[in-house]
């Protein structure tokens, strides 16, 4: 099968198109014809050897995909060849086929296409588990979202509004902030031209934010931590800035707030039911028209390195997807 291959740690330019072996499914597994694969910041870290999971060489990046079931292994009851599914994996999605546990797949709604399906699991799953399972966001609470126009940030705005939160979206340009308003942001902050702490004080009347969602890291983390409300929850989602912030532990103490880690992919190993239950809830919302994934651009497999560069340079809005 044709695949985008990583043979050594490096930037996207080091990836090559080549052939990898197809694998028949073992018991409990599915072999899937990949039709589209979502691009995530984790992919850019993985090919550089900077991600928590380091696959053996050679491997294909890609942790979320959508396609058709080609073959089912023994003991698989819920899936048949020809079924349309979205799925998640540690890697391997940027290839014509992938073989993975059936527990990592979910049937796609009839009204969802492959490109949308490939853009859906990681971004929506991360934000849903972060806001509901980890932060327990309550109606009326204030939610601050950093990187709010990015792949996961925009879903946090959308899901936060659905959960009844008052959403403050934070981004670097007016174009990005306008997109967050279209997805329900009540307030917006341009952190390149406005003082983040002062704006948060003004918006919250000095109370601070109940929940902060941070997929960016870097220098904004500390002012956000200093802006948390009593018993607030600061969600550490990722480090798109490339900088992992360090904190003085007296700050959570005096604020009586929690710094909460959100490693969405780790649920695949530790508690996959949390992932699949979350996806089923989200797909129910999608089927009812309550979620509208924003896909800014699609790329061919040969253009996948260009797609990764767009993410690394923070040039994309919402999600980008590779089609196969």
C-alpha cells in the first residue's frame, strides 16, 4: 500500500512517499481502506521524536482517519466489510490502509462525509473529554480558550457554548477571532495587542475564569493561571507554541485552583471506553446538527508535509485534512 513514511526523526520535509506492507486483521481487529486522515499537532511532534509515543521506524504518521472496513478479524461482531467508520490509532493513518483494534473505530453517521469524519475524533474528542470528563464545566461558568481558532481550540469554543458556558476566545489575529465569534464566542481577546490579564479582569468583574483551556503553552500560561477564579480548573491540553511553561506551585495554592492534564491519546491504552463513549455522544450531537466542523483546507497525500508545515507555523484555521 502507498503511504507517507517517516524513516528518521526530522521535519516534514524529510517524509517520503513509499510502499508499506498491508496487514490482515488479527482477532478483534479491522482492516480499513483509509479515505481521509486528519492532521494534528501531535503528528508534527511525532515525526520529530518529540511526542510521548515514539513508533519504531519506518512508520506512517496520522492518528485519526475515516474510511471503509475491508476485512474483519475473528470475534468482531459489530462491523462488516463495507461499513463506513472513523477511527483513531497511535499512528499509521497517512496510508491507503490501516489495521487496528475494532474498539478504536466508531460507525460514521450517514450525513457525514469522509473528510469531516477524518477531522472529527481528535479535536472534538479532546475538547469534550477535557471540558466534561476533566473540568466538569457547569452552565453559567466562564471558559477561556487559548488558540481558539485552531483545530482543538475552535471545538472547545463550540462545545463550551453547548455546555452552557460563557466563552472567552483568545487568538492572535482579527480573522481568527471573527471565526470564533461565528462558533459562539461571547468575548474575544487579541493577545498580540491587548493585555490578557486586564481584559480578563474587565470581562469577569475581577472574579477570574472558572475554566481555562490551553493547547498552546508558552508565555500566556502564567497570566492565565494568575487569572483563575477560586476553585478554577486550568486544562493543560498541549504546547503548540513549542514552549512548555514552568509554574510556581504557590499560585495554584493561593488561588485554590487545579492544573489538570488532558492527554486524550492516553485513553486509548488506559481506558478506551472513555474515548468511544465520548465519540458516540459527539456523533449524536453532529447528527442533530449541533456541531459544525470547520475544515479550512484539504491536501493530497503527496502534499501532507505542506499541511504539517501549515500547522507548525500556525497558519491554519480549524482543521486540515489529507485525502487518499
